């Protein structure tokens, strides 16, 4: 057992200010780190009332000698740092000697400890920083520390604590991160007399991930490892198909310590470039190992931010570990130090370290997105019309505003799916010669097709739609419409998004909820999990029905009818991150954000195929709604170009 000494003032002044104990999770974090530094192989954490009333941490570490027990609760007393040069090579999780002193000042603490050299243990009690008992105790090797009535003597801090369940989930998040960073330690977490976590402590990261996040999350992970320039990276990364809408499931550890690193995130994102969609983020549990003298951990109160002596080496190690894992080529585990031009560019773009020379890189070919149509219980989907046949007209073309379900995707760009009552498709008359209209369906003429019947519009409203002619569509994103002496250029995604957004806000059919055939489990961080459960009523009002599926997992049982199952899961993951960040926002603002998010996901995307008939119906619907001129994000849905402006551009006037 290393001896605890009080640091001289010259050394204590060099230590960055430690984190003030502001909530139960702060205490649990410090106690867990002390147990790991003591060499514990089994640790039990128990809390009640979110840790406000009771915290107990038991370990089988080396214990504290009786002559050192008082020093353990003195500020800047530690066994991990002795001289100024020790601060340059810190290899332990704790080193400041402030945790126990800070906790003892605002709570009632009881500690029972015994070292292997002692025949009898020691019991020590301290309340509000004042010693009340020091006596013999019968106890096993190791340490048991109990914290009661946190902030009992500081009511100003007590009133800023959150609900018990919120504080408990914050503690659970700390325990999860410690369990992931030290799979060689068996960690048991007991919450309100119920065990919610038990890691085997077998040294395998996969076992720890399974215990913390469950089987479904682990099945989407693949191993990754690399070593270069003295930096080693190993752990697990998610498959490209399991990308998430935010970075909340990215865990980086430095020498067994949880950290937040922009360099690691930048390298991870760069390695996944062209492997996942834009706006999606991978998950990871990666441990970075570097020599202690190449990193400074004495820069942040909570020690979650560090400074590297060589940021480039960290970027390279993470980048190549992830890239090799994605390519499945483990023969390149040890890569050269010089990264590719693409890697360098990604590093500077994502970290903001500078703007390198622009390089033209060819993008990978994009897969053609599926075209789909949403249905409701009152409608029936017909089979796609074969080539050369006139597609069946929908009974209500306003259903276009509720479109798209991947299950209805046609197999070719010439196939269409519409909402209609069951009816036999019309068969065109036989002819001996082929015509263009038989090979490529075109938009029906207004003389041949009755006006679309939008159920929400009266006849007088429909008459206000100006005469227009669709010239065509550019890049499968912009619709060119001629009306009078003007040309309108419509962004179909922005326009459709605004239609759905207005529909959700007004409480019409778009807000209807559809029950899922089977509940979808969604794995979240403990803080996000708590935020979702606290806002369950808000989510229900916006079409998402959620249930508690066990600690850290939410069961999604229903979603807005505008979304399919895959979109609903991604939407809930993004909503969880938003609700976790936006605890102070008004309820109306939260609902508005959810409507934005839902409408954006459900809207037709730029690049999606749209038939000529649908373009016709969509344009007519849009022009009949003069209030829709910007999307929910404020971007214009259409821009106008007059004939005179065009003629001036060509020098005609």
C-alpha cells in the first residue's frame, strides 16, 4: 500500500483546480477511480435515491493503512504524486488528492478498510469535514466507503439537484464508462436495491460492451486495432449499416481514462468517409494507449480533456485502425506515419487546425434511392403499372403529401405506385408500331385527366391555382415550372418538408400514429435514456410511443404515420440526443423541433425519382398553398425568374 502524504505547497500549486462535488455522480466517479488505482478486481457500487441519500462503494483493493486514514481526507494529500516531476508522467486515474476531502465536507462519510499486512481493519467516520470516530473494525481486505446525506449542510447546492431518477441515470452513465474502460475489473451496480449491471471482469472488451449496452449493440460492432509511432489503438467500431444520427455513442479512452477528443472524432469520421451517409455518425469504444510523458491530463477539472504532445500521431493511429477494420485488411495493422492526402484534409477540416490546399477527390457512385408511397388503413396499394400501360390514377392525390415507404419501392424508374381503391388498370389499345409514349410514361394532359381532388381544398381554392406547365426536373431535385411570363424553380424536398411540417402542426392526418408490428429496441446512453422517459408524454403527443425496456434501452411501439420503422428508430435516437441537450427549452420549442425532424425525415429527398404525374400533382398542390414559400429551416422552397430577367441575361433587351 503506497503511503499517503500531504503535498508541499510548491507541488500543490502546480495542480489544476479539481472538479467541485456538484452531484452524486461526481462522488461515484472519484471513488471508482480510487478503487481502480488501488488494484481492485471486483467493485460494487450501490446507490439509493439517486445517490443523494446513500452511496456505497466496495472494492478488494490494497486498502488504506490506519496511520494514513486521516491524511486521506486532507486536501492535496495523495499517494500517487510526490514531486513536481511526477506531474509529467501521471499513470493513475486520480492524482490531485481532493476527492475525499471535497466529499467529506458536504456529507457524512464512513469508511472501513484493511490492508493485507494488518490483522484488523479500521473504521473511520467524518461528518462535514469533522472527525467523529476512529476505531477497530472486522472487515475483509480492501475498502468500503459509504456516503450518506450528500449536501445535508449546503442547502444551496441541494436545491440544484435534479430528480432522483435523473441523478441515478447520471451515476449509471459514470459506471458504464468505467466498466468500458476497464474490462479487466468486474463491476456490479445496484440501484434502489436492484442489480442493473454486472460485468464479468474477464479482460475482454466485448464482454463489457455486452453487459453495458446489450447483445443488439454488440452485434453491430467489429474489432479495430492499429499501432504507429508509439500510439496503440484497439477496441470496437460500428458497422457502416449501424450508423447513428449523432455522436453520443462514441467512447474514447486514453490509458484507461474516459476523454473527449476532437482529434479522435475527426479521425473516426474521416475513416468512415464514403462508407456512411452524410449526417450519420459511427459508434465506437476505442482505447488509445500512449506513453504517459506524451500526454498532459492536468488541464481539466474533470480530467475528460487532455493535451497530446503529438496530435498527428493520435489522428493517424485512430484513422488507420478504423480504416483497416472497415476494409477487413488486418495485414496493414502497422501503417506508415505519413497519412493519405484525404486523411490530412479530413483532419484539418474537422479539427479546424487550418485550411490545406483543396484537392479534387472523386466521390463514390451513389445508389439510386428508393421511391415509395405511404398508405393508411383506408387505402389499398395497387401493383406497379407495367411498362407501356397507363398508371392507375389515385383517388386522392393529396396522399402524395404523405408519401414514401421503402416497402413500396418500385424496381425501375419507369414503375409507379399510387394510392387508389382496387380497380383494374386500363389496357392501352394494341398497335403494330412502338411509340415513345408506350416506352416512357409521360404526364397526362389536363384535358384527359380530371383535376386532382384534394380533400382539404374547396373548389374556390382550387380555382386560384394559376395555369402552369412543368418544363422538367433537374438533378432529380429541382422542378422547373412555367407560369405566365415567369419560371419557378422548386426545391421538391424543401417544399414537401414544409407541407408535412404544417400538416403535423395542424394535427391533420400526418400526425396520426401507427402501431409497429413488433416493438423496436433502441439502445441509448443513460443520460439520453432518462431524457426520453421524462419526455414520454411529449413524444406521445408528437406520435412516438415509448416504453421502458430495461436500463439503457427504450422500446419504440408506435411512430408517426409519415415514418417507416427504420426512419422511426433513427428519429428516436436523434430525439434522445436533442432532449438530453435541451433540458431548459420550452415545451413548445421541443414540440416544434420534433415536428421539424419528423417532416425532414419523411419528406422526399433530393435525388429521389418522381414520376411526371406526381410532379404535376405536387406542383398544383404547392401553388395552391401561397403560405408555403420557405421550409421549416428558413430556406426558400422556390425561386422566381421572370422572362425579362432571362432576356436581359441573353442581351435581348
